[in-house]
């Protein structure tokens, strides 16, 4: 199979630009900005785990924060209570989250649509209930504190925010690469096939349940990585990170940014978390504002911000591309954008389900 | 020759100017940040502290010696991840000189962690009560002008055993660390002063139906003397309501309450059901001192309702800050001096609505603890003090053996044990046989 | 009607608070219950007419819209009634406890009233849906929208009516619950989770299922709280997870 990672020249340029910006952030921006970037990164990983399932499979999961939290709790317990050195706690934590996904996945792949949403909501609450009430292990609602970020190759990511930033950036890049590769691979194609018409995929002989199961586990993996960094950066973990509120906020971020796997998740998370900090300094009616914004986005910009940008991207970019002298034939002008095809496939499923 | 003198003259002028600039007041604005939950379910715990701070600042016209004071307030939404972010932004974006807060227990535990990582930022804790913040995890820059869960309840245990004559008590409470701390403090005071048994029954933090618990309590009524409600917020309202609905008032005397039970805001909801409830705290609203009366009236004028102990925390914290500022002449930019000055602040009975206090070496107040009772005066409910214990520190009766106290196993939902024999076996391990023998000889603590 | 209305919890909470205000003004508990119910009915009607209808049957969008309305209502309640926990006083006639003959314990009269009210509403709804023309039309409309419309009946308006009815019930439940328990912020999500559990166990679209579901849920939760407090919520959620994955339509739900 030909390697699916040959990027077009334009895309490489974009990649280099983005990478460049990301790298110089700690140099040129304030401490505060770096901190916000770090926050956005680990939450974005949580969001990406949701958009993976939502965008590629058409399944909305309200339990991704559970995997985020499982990894975080393992890091917390292994590090503070048993003193295990890096990198054992995060590796164990991620493994634990993946195993949990393996377990829950068995239940979850049996249902679709609204039932999937409800089941994941309940399963997420199950994990939350354990974290909140099993105080002897998790210290309940007080949570576990004093998680210190690791010292890697002699550099302390605890004392140096810049070091932590790069530590996380590397992991984030890895996750982004992994997800992009997934999306462009035959596996990704199969997932989208399931999203568009599951019955067709079944008829064609694809192991639909197995594919969904694997995707679910992969998504949990991504969330778990985010959870590890969350625990390290905040220095603590408590049941709130697994709560329904967190799951709903993740969904909000995904909807806001659009179902596009990478860009949508990052943008949506970025907007949400920035507004979080900025708004609550200005008004106490933060939740009201978020609720209204969410409503407006759902009603009028259903493909999220990235989706809307994509819709108009072609009309925007054609003249620019022309100017640069890159006119590529494979422009997505004629075909449906990701968000639109996501929408369509969902609508079709609705008709069949009813 | 002349040129050399001119040079020296110039150097002298230069140095003098430098010196003059240096001694000029370098602080043009004092920035204080408040952090706490001001939205969502925990709103009252953050908002009331903030209201207390604002009242204190308004009384001084938001200035100190002509330097304007700017108050930044950040909402934690009861989420510690958000709190950590806001702490960082108060520090690096708003560049505050002092942070007052947070309010909730789990927030406090996380805050002391942050304080250890940011030792140059003075923090005056708002309402958070976990004891480790000023004990095993204490840091130099975190000072708490408040209280710990156990501090306010040690002597309540003693009072119930000695004065009310109870031998066996049941504690029903929310299953998380703050009520655990309160139960632990009560157990120590109760069992060391004549009590025989404390049974702890825990329920989920958001429980709404107490019928199964109340049924159990009814069954236990012939063996136990009283019930202590160890919860806060909505659960108190529900518990009291169902207590009367199920007729528990016929088989037990008045309910005993933890610190958050008969606070002012609760009394209006509980109504007459709260009459006669005993509890203990470092503040009581019925305190006739001038400081308290004035505080209550000004608060009512400003906000249209009477303050509770949560607001007192904000008010007192602001006053502690002012006193420290006086000691260092407003040079809040010298954080080391500011922190040291804060730790040395003492408040007299005329200055604080709660009474006199000063800080122990861990940064927690040594203050009065009042055993209070809810009565009706002039048609409305209030707490009056039936007994006052003075100079109580966070170590309570163990102040002279603080290290031993801290070396004891940490409080959990079932530690220290509620049975007298098991308890005495335990404390002998870390308080020592002499202590136990003294207890037996004196039949409890010496007043 | 196949709508998963996530605003329901917020309706419950808001209804309770509205009832509290009505009680303060009128002094009558019955009026408070009706007031809460009617206010939420109006709110529900508005939501359906202007927001949900817009989704044109797209269940996911409906769910997300209802979620955002829940967030908005939740914050508005905080603005209007503040953050302190409140409770509604039990009406005089329903205070006190009665002795239950066989079991020999004192049981609060108000709780007996609640059981009776629940039975009454359940019976009323059942009669309505099974025996009246209107009820039958609604059920037909859910099963086959086009056919019923073709018969000249405005099915959309019927659905709006049902939505309003569900709002009415939620509001009344809020007042009844607020008297039995407390009115507190955050109650909206707690109640929503509980009702979702009941509906999932009992099955969507089945009244009888809801009763069974509620009974099972209540019993499990009470016992778990008493005997396994550290795992009570876990024990509550577990059967739900199992049912959803094994028999997603619930014990008595209809197959799609």
C-alpha cells in the first residue's frame, strides 16, 4: 500500500508555518499565553477524541472525559502514592484507559445514534461515580494533588513552563500525526463508509463492529494522552474532570469548531477555553453566554466554525492560490466538505432508523 | 584639580538622584485578586467572601494612604483546573500583590499546592478549611485568617459530653473530607471528655432522600443520646425537613449541627426547625460586640441581607491585609516583607466581628471558639453563645504537642475510631501514655 | 415522540423556583404547583415552536438544542433566585405523619400524597393516550407522520401540545419535588440523569415501563445508599449501562 502521507507542497508549507509558529510561541509571547496554549493542547486532545468518533464514525460520545480522567488518576495515584518514576505512571495510565475502553467498547458497539449518546453518557457517569465516591482510592471529591511534572533528560518540566510546553507539543504532534494518518488510511475510509451507510458496509462484508470497536479504543487512547498532561500541568485531578459538565463542554468545543478532526477540535477548544477565562473576568453570566452561543452555532452554523470556513474556503482561496501560482486540480470545490457529508449521512440514518 | 572636583560633584548628584528615586514610593496602585466560586452551585461560598472584601474596601474608599486599590475577581466555577489557571493569570496577567481566596475545600488543597510553587505571592485564604493547608502542607506565603474543620469543633465534643451529658452520639454527614474533619474533631473532644461512642453514618454529597437513614436512626434511638448533622447547604435543609416529617424530634433531643448548619443564610430556610440547635464556630451572629454589630448593619445596608460567617472571612481577610500594609508603609511590592507583616498581624475584639485573633506559626488563627445555640430574638432567629473557649488554635487542646498531632494518621471517614476503647488505644500510640493517664486523672481536658 | 429532551431537568428546577415565588405571593401551595406547571408549559411551548421545530426532525440537533436551552435556563434561575438552597413548605393539610398498620412505622403524609399524585397523573395520562381521540391521534402521528397529516390533521401542532404537556408535568413535579426535597442549583442535571435512567430502564415511549423503571431506580438507589454508600451511584448506573447495550429499547420500550 502506498504511503498515504505524501502531502502536497501547499500543505507542507502550511505545516512548516504552523510548526514554526508553535515553536516560537514560548519565545515571543507572555507566560500567560504559553499557559493558555498548554491548556488548549490537552483539552484539544480530549476534543479530538470526540471528533474522531463523531466526524469519522458519526457517533457522538459523551464519555471521552472518562478516559481522560482514568489516565490522569493513574498518573496521580502511581506518582503520589507509590512514587513510581516517570515514565511509568503515564504509560500505565494510558494503558489503563485503553483497557477500560476495551471493556466499555464491548457494550458500546452494540448501539448507534441516540442510544449511543445515552449509553456513553451513562457509562461516563459510571466512571465519575467511582471517582467521586470510592474515596479510599481516589480521595473522592477532594481529588489528588501534588502531582509534579516529570524531569526529562535533566530538564524539569515542572519549573520551566517552556520545557513543559515543548514536552507536550511533541506528544501533541505525535497524536496529531497519528490521527491524520488514521484519517487518510484505508481504516479511516472504512470508518467514513460506516458513517455514510452502515448497512452498505455490512453488505460489502466489512467487520463493522470490529472497526467501531477499534476506533473507540483509539479515541480513548487520544483522550488518555490529554489526561496525562492535564494531570501533570494542573498538578491535581478530581472527579470534576470526568463529570458530565466536562463531557458536555467537550461536545460544545467540537460543535463550535466543527467536526473536522484536527482543526475543528483545536479551534473549538481554543475559543471555548479562551472565552472561559476572558468572559468570566467580565461578566458573571458566563454560562448564559455559552448556552446562547452554542444554540446559535447549532442553529445557524451547524458545521461549526471550521466547517463554515471550509464552505467558503474555496471561494476565498482560489484567487490566493492563483496568485501564488499553485492551481491544483484536486481542489475540493466540487465535492462536499467533510461537515456536509457528515450531516447528510446522519440525516439518512435518521430516516432509516425511524 | 577643579575637573576632578566637578566629576565628584557630578557623581554625588547622580547618586543622590538615584537614591531619591529609590526611596520614592514605587507602588502606584495596590492590586488585590479574589478567587472563588462566584457562579454555579457554590456561588454563595465565593460571592459572600467577595462581598465581605468589598465592604471592607469600600469602608476605606478603595484606597490605602492615598494609593488606589484595584480589586480583581476571578471565578473558579468550583473547578480546580480553572482555579489554577486563574491563579496563574492573576499572578502574571494582572500582577496582583495579594490573592484572597479560595473558598471550597478541594480548592484550598489545590491552592496550597500552587502556593508552594509560587512562594512569592501572598495568599490569604478565604473560606477553605482543610487543616493540612496550615499544617502538614503549610507554606510560608499562605496564611489563613479563617479556621480549620477540626479547630471549631474539638470543644463542641467536650461540651456535648460534659455539659449536655451525652454518652453516645450519631453523626450523619456528607461523605467528603470536610465533614470527615469535623467528625474527627468532634470524636476527639467527645471521647476524651467522657463520651463513650460516636457512630458515623455517611451519605452521598448530593443525597436528597434521608428516609433510610432516618429509619435507622429511629431504631437506634434507645441506645444513642443525640444526632449531629454534619452537612452543609441543601442537604441540611433536606435533612431537617425530613427529620420532622418522620417524627425523629419525638425520639431525640434537638439536632446538633456542624459549622455550616445554622449559619445565617440557612436559618431563614430552616425556620423554627432550627430552634435550639447547638453548634460551634469561631463566629456567632448574635455577638453583641461593637465590631460585629457595626459589620452586620453596614453589610445589610450595602447588600440588603445579613452577613454570614462566609462574608466575615472576606471582611477579616481584607482587614488583615490593611494592617499588614500599615506595617510596611504600603510597600506591597516587597512580597517578602508583606508576607512577614501579614503573619504578624493581630486583631482585637474591637476590630473583628468574630473576636480577637492572631496567627500561629503555621499561619492559622488562634481565636475564640463559641458554643452556640439558636434562639429567637425579636421575632427572628439568631445564634447566641452559651460558652466561649478562648485562644484555641487549629490544634485545639493539642497545641502543646502540635508535632505529635501532625504525626498522627490522617483523618478519614472512619479515623479516628468512634469507640472509646479503640480510640484510647490509638492515641496512646502517638500522644503517649502520659497524656492518656492525665486524661483519666482529670476526667478530660483542663479548661 | 422520540425526542430526548435534555431541557427537562432545567424545567423541573425552574418550575420549582417559580412555584416558590408563587407561594410567597399567594400563600397557596396548590396555586404554586399550578403556577410552576403553567409557566414551564409556556416555556416548553416556546422552545418547541421556535427552536425545536427548526430542527425538522433531526434528533441529534433537537438534543443539542435542548441541551443549550438547559444551560441557558439554568443560569437564568441563578440570576433570578440566587444561589442559596431553598425549600417549599409543605402545605398544612399535608403535614404530619401517619402510622402504617402492618409495618408499624410512622410515614410522612406528604410522601403518601406524592405517591397518590403520581398514580393519579399516570392514570390520567394512560387514559388520555389510550382512550381519547386526541391521544390516539398523537400516537398515530408518532408512528406515521405522513399518513396522519394526509388525513388532514395538523400533527405538528399536536406535537407542540404534547411538548407543552410534558412541560406542565415537569413544572408541577418541580414544585412537588421542591417541597419533598430541596430547590438547589445543580438539581437540574441530577434530576435529568435520574429521569434518563428511569426512561432508559423502562423504555422510551412506554408509560408502564416508566413506572417499573422508576420503581427499580428508586429501590436500587435507596438500598445502595444505605448499604454501599461508597458505590451507590455506581450501582445505580450499572443496570442502565447493561440495559442500554443489551436491550436499548428498555424493558418495555417499543422497537423503532
